[in-house]
């Protein structure tokens, strides 16, 4: 089996020499890519991967180049942040009698991000006011309390879109993953586990809930392996 990888910057594909991609629950992910490119690169990055026997590659990371540093005359090292890193910028919002859907529409307009909001009553329930004077990231963290959402999460998808709502309404509900113990290459002292890369594994997914696993908090891809850590159920 061979793990296939495809990296594009502004739609142009560049061969990947090495990579490390870290995804976090409720935080923008980061990635480092070493690529064959003679000139510095900038713009939007899309990274997909999949095993050669799979029918298609899975979009794993959508972000933007923060820095491009020459390694030698033919290679660049890219440090990238997920598109959701735009939430870290100051984004003042003051709304009267808004719904959560309207709050996210305001942040979408400011950041250019796309949000996925489930068709549930909490998404269209009005509150007296919503005032966000700091970053959109802090606002995202507060939505669960403001709109009284049980088990609130916000999750960045591989295509860069952001789900906001109850975990029970997310794509992961009913898609719990069981990974056989024999596939676990290594279990570290901090509880993180290393396996052969699973392209669809992301923060928010529930893994091995019946045998001491839980909800995935972090995923790090390097080479053909993934290291992930779960929050205990």
C-alpha cells in the first residue's frame, strides 16, 4: 500500500518532500510542508491524502501560507495555518436580538469563512443581544453558553468550512470508529496513540469508546503515521 498526497498552493500542485500537520479540537490547525519549489510561495493551501486502493483522496487541510522559507535552491519550507486562524483577528460584532445563525453570518462576512449551522431550534433562537469586542475565536468559544447549546463544539472540516453546534448534530454522531488494538503502533505516556494514517480521522471523531478511547482532541500526521489523543468519555 502507498499513501498518496496532493498539495496545492493557489491551485498549483507542488510535490511534497515532508510534512507535519496538527489538527486540534476548537483551535485552528497548523502545518509544515517541505515542497519542491524554487520560489517563495503564498496564498491558499489545500492538502489531501489517501491510500492507493481508495477511490479518491480525502481533503485533510485547508489553510493559508504564513511563511515560505528556502531550504535550498529548489525547495521551500511552508508554515501554514488553517483557514479558521482568521478567527484570531479582532472582529467586533454588536447585534440586538440575534440568532446564532445571524451571529455566524456576521463573522462570515468579516472573515470570509463558511460556517455550517444545523437546522435545530437553538440555531434560530433569539437572545437579547450579542456583543463581541475581541477576536472571533473568543466569540466562537462563547456561543454554547450564550445560546444554551448542550455539548457545544465548533469543528473545522477538511475543506475549511466550520461546523458550530451540538456535537450530537455534527457529522460525527453515529460514526464512531473502532481501531483494533493490533493497529496501534505505539501508546505514549501522555495517552496519545500512533497508527497508520487514517485520512478521515479528525478532531471530534469518537474512537474506541467502548475500550477506553473517547473523543479525539488532537491529530498529527507525519509521513505515513498519525498520532492522536482522545478526551476520555
